[in-house]
C-alpha cells in the first residue's frame, strides 16, 4: 500500500517533529556535502585526481 509523503509528514508532526522547509539558499544537499568542502582542490575535478592516482599505482 503506497504512502504519500504528506501522510508521512502528518504522522511525524503528530509526534512533535516539525520539518524544516529548505530555502533556495539552504538546500538539504548543501548541508550534507558541506562536510566534504575542500577535499578536492579548486580547479581540479575528481576525474583529475583519479587519473593521478592511477598513474601513481602504475
């Protein structure tokens, strides 16, 4: 039996959980991905790093 997202939110609110609405400035992914900020130097892509690692292993 499928459940609608609205039903899940209503159920959660009954137990005191108030979902926070994301704004355009603060999206869910930004908070999660912010942990990895700086892991890849500016100007490089993850593909560049993988290529370098492969060269080092060869």
